[in-house]
């Protein structure tokens, strides 16, 4: 997965797999990593090399960046379709045994044979994903190389709870929109969510309604669904979890198919 910065999406961070010879890829086809072959000028030759993911020795934190010379005004009006610069960050070593994993030392265990695991996409693990995103933001996007990025194993539960809050918030917004589209009043929505009518209107009144045809056939009616998630969302509405930032992630374009092109370094 990739992560986009909130400064007009100037930065897109991601983890690329890395092989023993330093070659990297973020594109995959089946059980193989797809490597785009470049010419001496850094242009794509149209040829690809496939390597088995079993040969991956680790992951490299990367970022594709819009050059600083491109103004915000240009981005807002015209967008940017040129070659992006590339920042190369920390290497995360792949270890063969689970007991050898130590995230504070950038050592990650990946079981490629587990059909129910994340496999080579280690950033799909909540704790790994949050840690590499924080490192990307701290060391690159925010430009603070002196800020230490550490991992405290005692906060793993905090990461899981924060992810649950994010999911509950998104689910609640969807269910409220569906309830409103189905004709439910703010009083009914407030009652189902465990808050007042006024609080419900203030919280969701500015959001667009879901179209009735978007409701999934066979699911609980919207108000029933709202009551089901009420215990998990009251704290969000009250602001008890307001310090938890949303960590929505967008798919890295090269995740399936071709790998990314390499560009000049990003300062």
C-alpha cells in the first residue's frame, strides 16, 4: 500500500521489496516481483524481469515526490504529470524466524507460505504499517531527521485500538448516510447512536446522503446497523479519540502489474 501526504499529495510513500543485489520492485505478478528494466538514461525499455519473492531480502522505504520547483498554484490548477523525484529511506531486513523479528531494529518476519497472512506485503500488518508511515512522515515529509522513530511493543494494543476507531468512524458515517437516505429522522439516528438529535445533526448534517440503491440487499436496516455499532462510536462522537489521526491508505499504483520507474533523488 502507499501513503499520500496532505500537502497537495506532493509525496507518495511506500515499501519496495529489495533483493540481495540492491534491485527493488513494488510491482507483482503472481508469486513474482516485476522489475522494470531501464536504459542508461533512466527510461523504461519496455522489458521486465521477474524474480521470485522468496529471494527478497528486505524492504526499502521509498517516496515518489513532486519536485519542490513545482508551485502549489500550478498543482491546484494544472496538476503534475512529469517525472517525479525519488527519496530512498531506511532498509528493513527480512528475517527467517519469527523469534528474530525486532521492529525497533528494522527486522521484519514474513511467512510467505501462510495463505492467511500478509505475505510479502508486510505493511498490511497494522503495527508495521503505522511504524513505516511514521518514519516516512518524520524523516522525509516533515523534514525532521533528528526526530527518533522508535517502536514500543507495549503500544501494539494502542495501534490495534486506533485502527478499530478508524474503521468504526467510517462505518458509522456510512450507516448514518444510509439511514438518512432511507428516511430516518435525526432524532432516530441520535437515539440509535446514543446521542441527542442536535448532536447527530451537527455531526453528520453536512455530509451528502447515500443513494438508496447503494444499500446492500440483505443487510440490516440502517437504524438496526447503527444500534449495533453504537458502543464503539460514542467515544468518537464525544471527541475522546480526537487525537487519533486517520490513516487512510491508497493503493500504490505498482502493487500489481509493473514496478515503479526510478527517478532522480529527492532532496
